[in-house]
């Protein structure tokens, strides 16, 4: 049987560079720290590594305000170090995926400085979305579009002659200036950026906010309930022409090069449209991640996802969290276990013991379904969300732009604990500056070193899970088949090789027949306890 392409069932480990490992002692993670720990990532069982932006940035949005796509932020290292990292990772068997942000550039990018200096109706301004304001003096924004981070989506510039001038669009922070994708220079620039990184050996490009690059030139208001393709700046039909051009670039770079879209859409059919054979290879599927800890909801989400992907012949992807999402240990320990990216983050009572048990079970669930598995750094350690960061330490623009009404995403970005009993837990070398975000004093039991020596740790569970996944399922299409199970449980098989059963009911259920390969928690004689998952090898009948 011919092996399927690597990207159809890969395990991808997400690295947020600022928080992974600090090699030079300035309190910020960097490429030197990442390179030193690449063997850890490979030993975990990953096939590829995805890096969130490592480009020069003013830090207005955790690196997603990019000032130069062909360079590395000096806080992380140099382009030569990035090239060495890509090569070293590949030698270990790890492919590299880098982040590209097509919706906007940093306000510090040379293009934006040129646009402000050139004035209205210039070619330089046409690369962005500049408009005159409303009212007799243009004092009001061009329309009522709101920023994703809170507040208006427009900021006014001062013209070269010193007078108040036009307004520019920023769907995120004011320092993230939206691009005009009707401009051919914008298209050519980003296609060249893709070639630049493919030439340096990266295997894939992750496309940030992939649905948002096209805007209605008429600046129509956002409907109360937009239908498919009716939103003025989300999932407009003409985005697909852009990604067809990107797919041509990826295909020209090599058959194993891929595009991965960040596609936040509730409509599965619209999401699948990004995965047609001439567009992206895969897209992030967030549907399962947003579901509550409920068997019926989880099963429906999996079935829905697989049915949409099969229509375009693309593999599904599965995630429990990322750098924008409340960590599973915290999320699953709450009364409301669902997640909504648009809901403000606040401190909510959490049962961390319960949340950890469910997060362990959820890991076995997403590790067993067909497709690509993404693991966000620290989830393999069972790290909780750090919700009690002091206001003075918070860096996320969401916190600032909402006046603290939304705590933002810093809580899932706290630097990793590697070893030791007190902060910085080996994140930085001895005598280093404090970590850029403070670590809790209670993380000594969660370090990599501590968990490597404990057979029942979350880290050991992940390693065992990924070892079995590779041995039993890797390289095989192995479709999912649902099997009968008690109410409150989710159960399915993969070609008779592996059965996954997750008990989300309030009490124990019968343990499935067959050889137990792995369990997320202790099993009872003949029973699968609540909030526990088990992998079994079904008996041949």
C-alpha cells in the first residue's frame, strides 16, 4: 500500500517562540532556545513544528504585526539561525511550518510609512485601505466597522502638511494596518514571500486570519445575520482567487510543500471551499475545540467535520487549543466547558483536577480521529491557563483595548517550565532576566524534568499516545467507524486496529472488550470511569 503524503496525518507541535525556551538570558524565548530543545519535540512524537511569527515586530500583537517578512526579529536571533534551525529540525525528522499574516502589515513597515508620506490618492496608499472620514470635516470614521480587539476599526492619520487626514482600516490593533488585496503589488509581494521561505526549506505556510483579507470596497455595514458570502470582510468569495495563486507557488516549490489556513467559520461547507484541490491543503478545524464536554455534541462535531472534508478530499485537522485559546485543563474544569473566541475572557471558577482528567481524555480522543493533530506547546504538560497575571504584566492588546474587560490571551502564553523548583523553571539560563510573562510559583510539579520521571504524568501520556498512533495508524487512511456505546460516551474504531472510547457520562460504563493499549486515567475492574478515555485493540471475531 502506497503511503499517503506526510501532511495528511502528521502530528504538528506549535511553538510560540517568545515562550518556548530562552537561550540568551534576556527573559524572552528565542531560536537558540528552540534549537536546544528540538530533540524534546521529536521525542514527544511530532512530525512537524509550526512557529508563530518570528519576524521583526513592534510587539503590538504578539508578533502578528510584521514589519519585514524576510528577516528575523533580533530578540529571537538572525535569519542565519532560522535557516540552521530549519535544517537541524529536518535532520531530526521534523518539518517546519512558518506563519504568514496576509491581512495586515505593521504600522512600522516601510510600505505604511511611504503611504502616510505620499498623501491621498497615491499609489502607496492604494496598498492599504484609506478612506475619507464622515462629516463635514471628516472627523468620524468612514463606517462603523469594529476592531476584533475592541473599539473602532479605523484610525486617522496626520497628512504631510500637518492637517488631520484620511482614516486607515485595521480590523485588529491600530498598529496592524489592513492591506488592499485588490492591489496587484500586494499579491505579488506575498507570493514572493512564500517563495522566499520555501527556498529556505520550510515545508509549509500557515495562513493567519485567512478568511479576512477581502473587504467590500463599498464599506457596507455588517448585517445582523449575514448569510454565506454576505459579510463585508469575512469569507468573501474573491478570497479564493488569492489562495489559488498561493497554491501554484506551493506546488512549484515541491510536492511536499503545503498551505494551512486559519479558517474560523461555523459553516463547514464554506470552510471546505478553502480546501479544494487548487487551494489550501488543510485548514484548522476549530469546531471540536469549541464544543462542551458532552458526548452528543462531540460526536456530532466529529461527524460534521469529517463529512465536510470528504467532499473535497482533504484531511481534517484537530486541535484542543492554541496561542489564542484558553488551555483545556482550565476550560474543561469549568461549569461551562464550551469555548467561544468572541466571548471575553474572565476569571471563572475552575476545578483543575477535573479539568486535567478531561484534558487527558480529550487528548486520546483527538489523537485517534483521522487527520492531522496539532499540539500547542505546554498542553502536553497539562499546563493550566494563568488567569491571575497582574495588569501591569499583561501584553495582549485585547486587554488594553477593552479596558481590562477581556483578560486577553496572555494566560495561555506564559513561558514553559522545563526543570527546577522555582521560576523560571529552566526557561532561561541562570542569572537571566525574569521571563517576559511571570510564571506561577506552583508549577514545579508540571516541569518537563519532573514529568519525564513520573509514569502517570501528562507528558508520559502524550508520548505513549503518539508512539501508539505512529505504530498503529501512521501513513494509513484508516477511516472512522462509529460503534455502539452507552449513553454519554463516544466510541469509534479505525479499521479494526484501534478503538477509542471516551466516557463523558456521570458514572462508570463497561470497559470495552479487547487489549487495553492506553488509558487516560486509572481503570476500574471491568469499568471505564467517568471523564476517562481508553484505546483498545478490538478482538478479531
